[in-house]
C-alpha cells in the first residue's frame, strides 16, 4: 500500500498532466485544429477521472491513518 507521500505524488503527477494537456488543447483550439482539440478533450477527461481516484485514495488514507 502506498504511503501518504506517494499518494500526494500521484496527485501532483495527474495535475501536471492535466496542465500539460490543457495547454496543448488551448494551442490546438487557437490553431483551429478541431481533431486534435477533441482528442485532447477526451484525454483530459480520462486524466481528470484518474486524478479524482488519486485524491480519493489519499483522502481514504488520511481517514484510515489519521495523517
């Protein structure tokens, strides 16, 4: 089972990925690249869901261990 620092690192990684994908999507939309922007939107949804699971795991860890 991951410790609290690993759980927080997982959240940071997902947030970083969200920021990167968002930036790429903004550029794609600015360039009128609808296909790329749409593909990135799908990927953003997946990463956001993954980030939410990471946050949930961290919250549960804090509840279980009183961190």
